[in-house]
C-alpha cells in the first residue's frame, strides 16, 4: 500500500521531463563520477573494483531518479536507507512449482557454485495454436530445464485474442490449460509455469492467476522501459502479492 500511495503523492513531472531531465543527465553524471567505461574487447568483465563502482552508481541512480507512474505523472521515490533495508530483507530463495517437480531458486553471487535454475520455452513468441503443445513439449521433456516459459497462443474458441477484451481472459485460461497438459504429458505435472504469457492487461493476468495458474508458478510483473510503471502493472503486482505468488520482476532495457 505504501508504494501505491507514493504513486499518488510523489513529485509531479511530465514523462518527457522525466526522461530528459532525470534519466539522461543522471546517467551521464554517474558514468563520469564513478569512472565507468565499456571495453568491447572484454566479453565477460571480472574487475571487482569496477563491479563495486557500478553498484554504487546504480544505487545512487535509483535514489535520484526513482520510478515514473504514467497514470499519475508522479515519481515514486525511495531513500537510500529504504533501498538498503529492502536488499537486506529481500528473500534469498523461492520455491517454484509443486511437489516432486518443485525447484528452489536461490540468490547467487559472482563465482557462486550453486547451480543455476534453468527456464526454457518460447518466451511469449506467438505460435499457431496447433504448434503450442508439440513445441512446448520439446522443452518440458528436457531434464536440464527446470521451469517452463510458454509461447503465446493466437486465438481462443476460434477468435483472435485482443488485449483488454474478454478474449484475453479466456486466452489466459486456455494458456494455463495447454501448459498443464504439456507438463503432464512430459511426466512433470508440478513443473513451475511462467504466467500469464498472453496477458498485456491486469485483467488478463489476474483472472487466470486466480485459479488456472498456481501461486507457486512464476508471475510476470514487468517494468516499462525506462524506469516507468502504470496502474495496469501495479495491479498485477498487488494481486500477485495478495495471493502469495512468486513475482518475476523484469526490465527489458531499450
């Protein structure tokens, strides 16, 4: 509730000003302040000092910029102390999936010997309906894959799936039905599923997350590039939090 409150009461700013007056100059300033640079000849950097400076620059950037809520034209901000407290108290592991097929996702650090948890799938790529099951089964039956990331179906009951329409809700339920059919065929009925891949609205996410998918699955709650959110995404977060679901918070940087 406190985050939602800040989306209503934070400093007002126009979206273009957020980009031009906060993001760009802050990035330029911090790159110079912390001496950050990119060396194209080093594919995997291993400079610990550089890593520490990137961390400090990122934390300072988060404090100065925060996040922009498109629906209220306000900045959601946190203090450095709040970020640090959040990192200290952030859960270090999560159980995804159910029963014998459940996996424990653990926080890893550089040079960690804990094996990675592997997700596999078409990651939202649209496929013709008749290809969904054979394509996803090819992933689910591979022992190296721990979690399944479904493709996106195109239609439900012969109708195209449209964002914000009842067809999106029915499409989400169909996605769950097909995905569960796939993992059952693969002999891994409790395998964790990413969801809801087809949804672009809060309703499309919330409806199938409230019965078709399980809280133990991993629920997509993204951030809009760059450093923006809106009521649709915050509604997804609110719902997934209330059902005790696993949240996959991700950012596709432009």
